[in-house]
């Protein structure tokens, strides 16, 4: 139907987040041991979903002290002039 929008589109703006991780050379730095072996967990539509994925990936690698996962706010890179939500 022309002009029809999904109700959830109005409820919250899509704020893309990337979750990825990899083995660090040293636990005191953020330098990865091998960039070709980074684990790209995925892109997520909001911070809550990204944190859930981050937590699952981090928990799965808990036995490796050098493995770290990160959440990157892709939406801030795409629209840097947009103020941070309060």
C-alpha cells in the first residue's frame, strides 16, 4: 500500500551496531594478533541486540584471555553530526 509505514519504524530509529572480536597480541593493547581471523558476529539494528550478541560471543570465548569482542556504533560513523541519545 502506497504511503504505508510499519508501526515499528515510527517507534524507534534504526541505529546500526557491529559486533566483532579477535585474539589480541597482548591483553594490555587493542592490537589484534591476526586480522584475517577476526570474528565478525554481525550487524544489529540497535544497541540492546548488539550487546546481547556481544555477551554471547564473549561468554563463548571466556577460556581464551586474549580474545576480546567489541560493539561499534556504526550509526555514529554514518551520521557523525547526529547528537548522542540521552
